[in-house]
C-alpha cells in the first residue's frame, strides 16, 4: 500500500490519509488521479519527505511509500 497524507483544505476534501494499492509502475500522477485530483493542478508533493520538482507526477513510487500532498501556495 501507498499512504497519502493531505494537508490544509485538501484534508477536508479527501480526509487526512488515504491508502492506495501499489502496483508495478505506479506513479504519483496515477495516485493523484485515482483520488480524483487533476494532474494539472499545481500541487506540492513530497515523497518520503523529499520535495519533488516539476516531474513529480512522473515519479514511480515503491510499495509502502508515503506521499505528502499540499495545496498550491497562495498569497502575493
């Protein structure tokens, strides 16, 4: 299983944590879409507490990984 932890208003929408069944080749983008979030949404994604850059959606995840998803930063 892959554990997904949400922060800020995302945890109100999806719950604090969700578990997704792992399968070979599973990417962060696949997980995001299964949960119901568009890949195009500007999210901050951490995999095992390491920030992922622009290619976050293409990163493959290992079994028993933990992904942290934060909403886009606002302000100005």
